[in-house]
C-alpha cells in the first residue's frame, strides 16, 4: 500500500464512511481485498446490519480456502469511541460454527484453521463435539491432520485456562481494563 492509498483511507475516516456492501462478498479479487483493507485502515466501518453479510463472506472464503481473503476479513476493525479516545476491536469474533466450516466443510486447511483458533478474542468452543469427532475419525483413518487439530485445540484450551488462572490470582474478574 502506497502513500496515496494511506491518504485516501484517511479521507474516509474523516467522512465517517461505511464500507460499501459490494465489498463484503465475492468475488474476492486482490484489488477488492486491498481496497477493503485500505478503507478499513483509514477508519471506514461496517454498519451493524451488514455484519451478517460480512460473516457470510467469511464463510464463503473459508469454503474456498482463500486465506488472503480470510485474513483481510478477520483483521477488519471498528472504532469504539471512549472518553479517553478511540479503541478498536475486531468486527468478527470467531465462533464455533466458523471453526466447523473450516474443519468439516473446508477440510481443515492449516492456515485458516490456525487463524481462527489463535485469534485473541473468540467464542469458539474448543471441545466442540462435531470438530473433535471429525478429528478422531481422521486419526482412525491414519490422516495426521486429525492429531494436529486436536493438539492445537488442546494448546489453545490450556492457554485460555492459564490466562484465566492468572486473572484470578491478581483478582481481576476478566473484564477488559480501560
């Protein structure tokens, strides 16, 4: 992204613009993805009613095994105004259904699956029976991706458990500090 792209993106932020709906679904060309990224980096947002369309777009790219598009979509942020200024948060918070699509329908391609599992904030059930059963069947079939997936899910569960324990030690209830 060049200086002109950064300037253009910043112009959108001052207009408090919304990202056009046609950028929230395929076809996922490199030009479209770059434009989507530039607009969002410049401060353009996605309004609440179009968030569902963006999630459908993410499901689409997961099924297509399009990591570049998944990465751009998962990195989209929205600005939240606070008394102390602006704070950003990811627009899409991965959830169990997205992991199921990536694993069961998408064949568990490691890059997209890892991206979903390791996002900082998620609503994924890392012991989801459908995902675990898929992995166990792959292990029975002698396919190594099943063991890999179970290992990654266990590591994420352990990390979350350790983080929760640390919060309890310092007396924090887990709410974000502002």
